[in-house]
C-alpha cells in the first residue's frame, strides 16, 4: 500500500464540506499541509531518483524529439541538448534560470504588458516596479514592518494577447508584442516535445508569495487546444495538483521545483489543475541549490539569454527566498485562424458565473469573489 492511500485517508479526516468534489477536497488538504511532515508523503517528486517513491508508477519517461532542436538552438535558449533532458522534468543549465527570473521581475513587469496593479494605480505609479522596489529588496536588514514593495504586490502579468480575467477571453484588439526571448525558448521546448511550429502568442506570469494559491481551473480560453500549454517554474517549490476532465476525479499531487517545465498537451491539455501550496524553503529563507550556480561567462554569440549582473542577481535572490514565479506560454489561434467577430450583446452575456479566482492570497484584501451574473 503506497503513501497515496495514507494521504487520502488524512483527507477523509478533514471536516467534510457539503457538496465538495474530490479536487476541492485535496486542494484543501494540501493548502493546510505542514511541510516536513507525512502530509506530503504522496506528492510525486520528479527530481528524486526515478522509479521509487510514492506514485512512481504514474511517472513515465516521455520520448522527446531529439532531432527537432539542434544543440546550438537549445544552447541559445539556455537549455541543455535535448538528448539530456528528462521528459518528466526538464532541467536546464541552472545558471540560466536567473535570466528568466530577472526578465519576469525587471522587464516583463513593465508596460506595455498588463499586471494586477494596473487596476488600482496610474500608469506613472506602475512605470517601473523594479526601480521602485530594488532598494527595498536589496536592503539586508529585514524590516518585517515595512510596507510591501510594489514588486512584492505583483501577482500576475499578461503578455502578447492579454487575457481578460472577466470575459475569460483573448481578443485581437488587446495585443502587444510577445517577448522574443521567451518566444524562442517556448518554440524550442515545444519542438522537442513534438510540436513544431508552435507560436507563443499569450503568456500569463504568476508571482506567488508563500501564502498564495492558484484556484482549481482549466485553461480553455485558447482557441486551438491541439497546441500545448507550457509552464516554467522558478524559485520556491510548490505542490501542483493535476486532476481529470471533471472535478470529481481525485487529482494527482506532484512537486514543481525551480527549473521544472510542464507541458500540458493532448489529453492533459484540458485537465483541471491547481496550486494549493507554495512550500517555504526547508532551511529558513534560502534558495533552491540549483539557483546558487552563477551564470556561465561564455554564452553563444546569438544567445537569447544574457548574463545577469551581480546587482540584479541580489534583488532576484532577495525576492525569490520567499516567492515562486511561474510563466505559462500559450498559442491562442490555430494557423490562419482569426478571432471570431462578436456582437456586443454576446460579450456581455459571456461573463460566466463560475467566478474562478486566479492567484489568491491568504492576506489579499481584494479577493476575487464569485461574479454576480447580473452585475
Ligand atoms: C496557469 C497555471 C500553474 C503554476 O497560470 O494557468 O496553471 O504552476 N499555472 O503556477
Ligand atoms: Mn493553468
């Protein structure tokens, strides 16, 4: 009997909520789980030696398309040759993770990209979150009482076709250029997984604090579900729950560590998933060891990743000690497809009652609550 059964047993001891589905039940279990205890015994760890541990029978090696990406293009994107990747948890050169973390914090958070702070602040106030926050973050003396810097209040950023959280749609008239370095990385990863010609058209970046969760959802707003959804994780580890097509299927729990890439494609493209827990680092506020490696000094001439300065690195370090950053990249339209023309009436009606909260903070003042269909 595996530890899976043990965890399921523990879940059963939670006070039952009326009408609660299997996914929600496990979501609650992990949200209140205590790291370092048997609570996490059933969480699959792809980074642990393969073929052992709970749920290992669920872990299979996936055949990558080694010939689709040249070693040089992989290197340009800061990745190892595809032949060295492990299909259940792709690991890049550790040092390169800094490039993406820095881009998420310093560059992608800037205009014209859209972020959660835009709703409450002027363009001027959100002009340069990095510049406004870096002194705060670099300051060694940790003043717990100081107000949170803007970077620490950042929860999400959208890229390319900007996802509309209310209508749950992308639209042709809300587009800004997708970052070319992230597009290149995504194309290489997709090609290695057998998806040649993947186009990075939309991105959602999630910035998690230790008390953040991501609610149960399915990413179905993209118009072509035959294209994969790529997800890159950095910083503190998290528990990721992957469920079924319906919420009453018990989800599988797995760790997402820094540098892990998840590709949701085929059958798994439309599965329910959630992040009920970001795990604090085991030895207080420290970084995963793969982030301690400095950047290589020699990069290909046409590299899309660039070295991260000592100064920038310090700010990222400070930030990541209590945070997780996740980038998801999506192709929205099929080749030669256009957005459907929508009459105004329909746009109104499409605000659904499902009311799913995206990144939810325990201490967040403005919680996303169920949308009233009449409002
Ligand atoms: C998403 C998502 C997962 C994660 O942004 O749609 O599912 O690991 N993110 O943060
Ligand atoms: Mn998702």
